């Protein structure tokens, strides 16, 4: 951030009076430009015991497999965002069951939320931001080609929990990036 | 938003190519300025069966009672944000038990999350953004003087669930504002 989005004058990066964090501040119109973490919402879409993954057609991690997920937009709920992203990336309609993982990724200022979901009728396709979409039996998940740590963590838990049939909410922190 | 925070030129509000939502777009440097919902994180702090509330010293809802909560900051987790807000507003240290309510407030682009928590040693005080802080027996919660719908919804559930001793996660949507 270089300029004030309100008045167009240059901003400075300093701790405002009465605050204890650095902010982008405009000394012309006195605007303080707060920045906050963003939510990424997605689903674990299941059909006949298989999980639907998408291969990314965009950076970062072009060509790697992901659960359908993306940035939550203004005016929607996390559930609506997860359903919309599943529709956009995998052309699939889902029924959402419940929040399954909430994973903080503090080094990139994100919170990733995945909901368990069931495909409504088993149909899916390849959305604009995907190269491919495919149902994987749990024994065949492409562990070496997953896009992000939150995808790996969510799928690892899902495989383990499928054995017991209990899917408790997991809240955790991710503090690493994927290797090449 | 009137000006591009990257280059300082005026922005336009339109649907960028390949997108389906209105964004603030800079036609000079081609920046697209996305806006996303913010997370408000807080706690339901309990001590000896009583819940700790704060009376707000700031707008909106100056003078009304709230659970300690506030905007999650970059580089922290939701749990860290909830603990920090409880420290700042009620000068209280808490142990967090688990996520209790996640309430979408889509008309103001917020997601409110409240964690159940226990005061570590029963001490608390009045933070800079509070006029007062007080432990309330559940029978004496000031229902007519609560600050926000998400506070009311969380406390109503907490009172009901205390009767059964079960505190399942509740995910819901809030689509109204408090009356005067």
C-alpha cells in the first residue's frame, strides 16, 4: 500500500495514536487502513466413499490437486462460499454436513475452513480454474501432488476419521509451506 | 474506495474481465482491489458459573454490554485473537475450551466467532475500550442492554446449554440489527 484509497495522498506505515500495531495511515485525511485475515472456504465433497479433487489451472501450485475452495466474498456466509467454490471449480452441487477443519495459516494471514459435503447426484466437471476433476478412492489420494498444507491436513484427518465414522471439528494451525 | 492504493490514480467500480463481481479496479496499473469479510473473535469467559461482560466505551453501541471480542489481526489465529481481546477489554486471562458459535453477519461482511473460556484466576478489570466489566449470574444477564445480535444469540445458547451441560458448536446467520 502506497497511497490512501480515500483521498489519494501517500500513506505512512506507523503505529497510530492509541493503537499498538503498525497500520497504513493517511496524514492528509486521517484515514487508518486496517488489514485483516481472509477466509478461504471449501468442501470435502464425497460420492460413494470417494472424494472429489480438482487439479489447479492457476497459480499458486498450478497442476497440483486441491479440494474445491477459495476466498469468501463479501455478503456471503462461509457455507455459501464453500458451496459456490465447489460449483465453480468442480461444477458440482453439494449438500453441506458441517464444519470439519478450521486451520489458521498465520504467515499468510488466512483462515481455511473445510466443510464435509455430499455430491447431490454424482455429477461434476472441470471448472475454469481447474485442469481436471476426479473422484479418488481414499486409498488412491495423490499425497505427493497436493496443493497446500491445509488440503493435506484435512484429507489426512478425513481418511483417519472415516475408519472410526466420527468426524469431530478440528481447529489447528499450519506453520509450514509445501515443498517443491 | 476512490483511489488505487498501489499507484494513487482514481479507481473504477466494475466487473473485471473473467470475474463475475464488481471490484474496485485501477485502469492505470491494472490492480484489482478485492474486499473480503472480516472475522470478529471473542470469548464467553466464565468464573464460578458467572459470565464476564464488558460495557462498551466506544461506538457503535456505546454503553451497551458485550462479550469481549474484536477484529482478528493479521499474523494471529482466531484463538489468539479471542484471548487478546479478552485481555484488552476485560484485563482477564482465560483458558480457551473450544469454538462455541460461528455467526455470519453478511449484511456487514463479518463472521463472529465465540470460544468458551474459563478465567484463569478470577481476576479481571476495565480495559481502555470498556466503561465497566462485571461477572453476571446467568439469571441476571442484562438482555435489554446487550450490544449486538451475535452477543445475544451466543448468550441465549449458553444459558440453554448450561442446563444440559452440552455445548455443541452452533453455526448460524444473523440478518437483523439490534433495536434502539
